[in-house]
C-alpha cells in the first residue's frame, strides 16, 4: 500500500519521481515488466488524484482558469509567463547594471527599463500563483525557470556580442575620484582620443539654460587650445527657468587643435529641450553609464574626467535681476574678450578647470599661454 502522504512530503522537497519510488518509506512495489518505477508511481499518483478531483469539487480547482491547472503537469499560461520572465529580466537587468556600456547600450535599453520588466514579470507570477489552488509538480516548475535563465543569458550574450562588434568601451561604473575641482569626477577608463588628441565630448541642448550658462566655460577653454569655428551666439528657451540665458551655441562648432578633439552634440530647437541621436556606441556608452538620468549639460574629457548631474555654471548668474531675463549674449562676450566683469569672474573658474584637465590629459603639454597661466596651474595642482 503506497504511503501517499510520504509521496507528497518527498515531492514537496523537490525529489524526482525515480528517487521517491525507490524510498522504502513510500512502500511502492513497482512492476518489473512495466518499465521505469518513477514513471509508474507518477502515473498512479495522477490517476489517483484525478479520481479524487472528480469525486470532489470538479472544475473548481482554480479560480477563473477552468480545469486546466488541475493537472500539476500543466501550468496555466500566465504562471508560465511569470516564471520565465522573472529570471530572464533578473539576469538581464543585473548584467546591464554591472556592464551598461556593453549590455545596455547595444540593444538600446537601460537597466532601469529591464528592472521595470522584472517588476511586471514578478507581479504576473504572484497574481498567477494566487489563482492556483492545487499543488504544483515541482519537476514541472523547473522547466520554465530554466527557460527564463537560458533566455536571460542569451539576451545578455547577444548584447555583449553586438557591443563587442560595435567597439563599445568597457567603462568603470565607480569613480576613481569624485572630489576633483568644480564637481568633476575621474574614472579609470581607457583614454578616449581622436588622432592622438583627447576627445572633448559635450552633450546638451541650446534650449537648456544650464547648457547655455555652461557653454561660456567650454567656449573659453576651447578657444585657449586652438581655433574654434562654427559657433554662434544665442539664448536659451525664453519660457524655461532662467529665461533667455545667454549662450555660445556649439551644435555646429568644430575645433582645429593638436591638443583637443571637439565632439559637440546639442539639440538645436530653441523652444524646447531636445537632444540629438548620438552616432557612435562609444558616445552613447558614456551617456548611458554616467548620465542615465538624462541631466544636461553632460561633458566628458578624454574618457576619464566626467561632469554630469549639474551645471558647470549656475544660469542664474547670467540673469539680469532687474528684468528677470538673461543678459544679451553680446554683453557676456564683451566681458569674455576683456576678461573682466562680474560674469567673467563666474566663467573663469570653470574654464580654467577645463583647461587644467586638458593639460593633464596631454601630459602637461598645451599652448604656452595656457600652461603658464597661474590660474590653470593652481587648478592643475588640485587634480588627482
């Protein structure tokens, strides 16, 4: 006589049918001519359960799912989806968080969206579990979990392969030093250069008042290191905070210099903040890794010095307190040319920090007027 209570206990521990059938406590006598003992016991178990279900509340074993879930070997569709989705999104999200430039960027997703997918899959799973009122076969549950794990690894591997083909960089996620001058942070990344010169990467929008204010420090630094072409004067969105903040628009600018390679990408709609699509995986990798919140301006120098999450200069410093709107761009430019005035004093500090970082990235080399500037040397001494 089979001890069915013992069968239930052993199955609840995750034992497979063959192991259960061989346990003496179960008291199962297999028919040698009928094949595998585990399969015999399993068939007998379901036959017995099916008879019990027909004698009991037939058709009411699940809430709202008919009798499909009465057989523990058949999972309801929603339960299967949840059990596949949870490990799939869990593996993918963790890998995208740990290696955003190689996992998240190539497939144009971020770990935040993958984490949201995990939450949804978990909600589906919990909801489905509450609807099932019969014991489920532990062996059957292993299959969708295994499928989810395999799919998670496949998606992650595919993203990594695409990232490798597109030459996406592997970037450090933790700053080597976050106490650099003027709120810069330094990361232990491979050098990002172009034709031997460190890349000056700027990502922003001409409508953004924070980008507008910050553009003056970038303009001064770039002018000090070479010939800056294609820039224009403008103002930020008049309907945003700090309206009409004066700016140097860099969306069409280019730099001729042996010390720096400018790559500026700005949304050029003056009435609303927009950002352009970046053309390379390398650029997008930096944005995804260090600016997942989408704050602008975002600046990277040589792949190692990053300024994200705040403005280089407070735009309120460029707003006329008597009118409540920004000063004319020509007024700020006159102070920059003269290197004198209140707004110039606000620009000079952030500009000299950028110049000091570029000197450091060039191994101490640069235009003599920059290298010998005491203010630049003072900032250079503070860099790590």
